[in-house]
C-alpha cells in the first residue's frame, strides 16, 4: 500500500504537467464548385485568415521600385514612373491608366475602378481575375470572350462580383491537392511537352495561371475570340522572349491594337513572371517554386501553414529569403536592390531608345503622307528591328519583379532591345536622309502630349513618381528638354 501511494506521489507532477490529450484535426466537407472562401475557411481557418490579410496595406518604404498598396495610400502611376510607356502604349488602355498592382484581394475590384478603356476586350478580361471564368465560358461558349464588359460582369453572382482568386483556383476540394482551374492555361501548358508535374512544380503552376503573358486573338471586326499563351515551339524551362515574339509576328490575329504614334498593329505582353522565372533562373534551377518565396511556411500556434498573405518577400522583411541565405537582412536587401538598380537602368535605356524610334516613324509617316519618296526596304527593315526592340522592352517592363526573378535573362533581353532599337533608328535615319529630309540630332519626344489629361479621370504626369536611372546615365543620353515633360 505504501509503495502504491509513493508511486502515485511520484507520477502526479508528471501527469499534471503533461499536455492535454492530442485531438485529431476536425475534417469537414467542402462541396464541389464551392466558390465562397469562407466555406473553405471553416475547415482551414488559419489559411483563410492569412488570405484575408491580402486586403491590408503594406508598410511603405520597404521596396524601392514596387510601391503597390502601401499605407501611404498613394496610387503609383506606371506612366509617371516610366514616361516613355506613354508613347509606346498610346492607342490602348494601358496608355491611359496603368497602375502598380494593389494585390490579390483587389484584382477584380481594380477592373471596375480603372479607366474603362482597359476593359474594351470584353469578357475575356475576367480570365485572370475571376474564378467564374471557366464556368461562364462553358455556359456561353466563346461568345463570352467578346461579350461587352458590363454584360460579362453581370453574369457573375452578385455575392461574388468582386471576388478575385479564391481557394478553388488552386486546390482540389476533396484532397487539397494543388490543381489549376483555367482552361486556357491548361491548353498553354500542354504546348510545353510535359505531362507529369511534381508537387513542387505544381507550386509554380497554380501561380502561373495568372502570372503569365497571353494574347487575345481578334476577328476581322476586332472582337475577342479567345485567349492563348504564345508558347508554341517552347518547352518547360525554356519559354524564350525570342519565341514569344515569333508567335506574335506569325499570327495576325494576335495583333490586338493599333499604336497611335507609328500606326502599327501590335500584339501585347502581360506580366510574364512564369516565363522569366522558369527560363533557367538561379532559383528555378535550385528547385524553388513561387510559393517558397511568396507563401513561405510559418508557425501559427502549434500549426505550420503556408502563408496565404501573398506579397513580395522584400515587403515581408525578407523572411522567406533568410530560410536559405545565412546573411543579414541588410545584406540581402542590398543585393536585391543592386539587381533591380541594374535592370531599371537598362529598362530606361531600352524604353527611351524604343520610344525614340517610334517618334522617328511618326516623322517618316508624315513625310510619306506629304508625298515624299522613302526607301521602303530601309523602312520595312527598320520596322522589323523596332518590333524586336518594342516587345523586349515591354516584356521586362510588365514583369513584376523588376528583373529579380531572373536577373541575367532580364539584362540580356534589355541589352538586345537597346541594340535592336539602335539598328532601327540607324536604318530609318538613313532612309530619311536619302529622301533629303532633315532630322534633328536629338528627336523631341513630346511626352507631355501623351501624359496630360488621360482618360475620363484626366490623369496627369506625377513628377515625384518618375523612376530615373539610378546611375544617372540616361539623362545624358536624353535630357529632360528632349523628353518634353512639363
């Protein structure tokens, strides 16, 4: 009896300090085609709560080049940041209002708040913005692509009219396995000659559903008839800018708009994060996925979750980076900044060089209209080089990492853009000189003409937002008086 009492006395402290008996995670059921995130949140509350935080503003000053949706409440106008874009995009909605993105929570809301010239393509504009896109195309067929914007929006249930990317876009409701939910994207991936994907590769694909470039084919009436990714002849890990340009050039239906300054019908390139990152970048070759950096694992109490509060790592104090890089936060941030400084310098160089050629074509076209005879062999050759420069410059300009996703490829692309623009300018100047047309050494860009009173909001240039060459070389090539910004 004494031995039993002694044993109880010894065990009592141990028993009283032991944790509560572990309970199994409660598993519920998520119905098929469940669009409502809060329903998924009943089963996965921690992930849902972190996803909700995407609507919150970020701390200002953490990123030099991607200000986005910060607590300073400033809307960052990309046409003010990079004024040459006002020339290159004049003739389409991006030349009227083009802002730095606010984040995933606002992806659908932004479409209603931006100048409506940006939604002229119709229902196809919902492809990356609403989880209802595929169900609506199944109901209405390809007519949904060209359906007027307001009509297309009205087809979304009122409750979810403003809903952007949701849980069902990335997860299977039964198993939580990663999946894709965009038919057009699945058709694009099929072009890359790869069928089986690892879980890590799927952590790239779910993001790539929207963070890719695409073209909107048009019929002879200018109506949208589809959405395609220009990846023919490409492969997994090798979607090059050269091949993207080739696809645009070889498909007349991909020419979506007419550039006012040159009069050329052009294609377009949109946020090609997937293409640039997977083009043999350092982190891609190391086996990393988008989610490793933008949705890092974190501890919430005793649980470990993937953080669904998506943002740039630099706006999250590089928490994702220090997992692999044993450096101080300051050293890592300086490294990121050096990469982006280099890319911004080249981007300005390529953009202004291409814009100069566009203005030179404007001059040539006016002379032709007035009856001047210009050597069209020179003209056509200059046009081809101009297109090569244009698509490269806007490719890196549209990519959201300011080159960080693949710094070497970004620099290569921009270097080639500068070279092609230089060749185009040389050929066009020769053609004009042969026609006895005098061209000034520094061609005025007249930027204020393209930056003033844009669209229904009458937007104007914001000089405090201009992103200038961090090395101060661009201003030596094209001084402010030649830019013509007032």
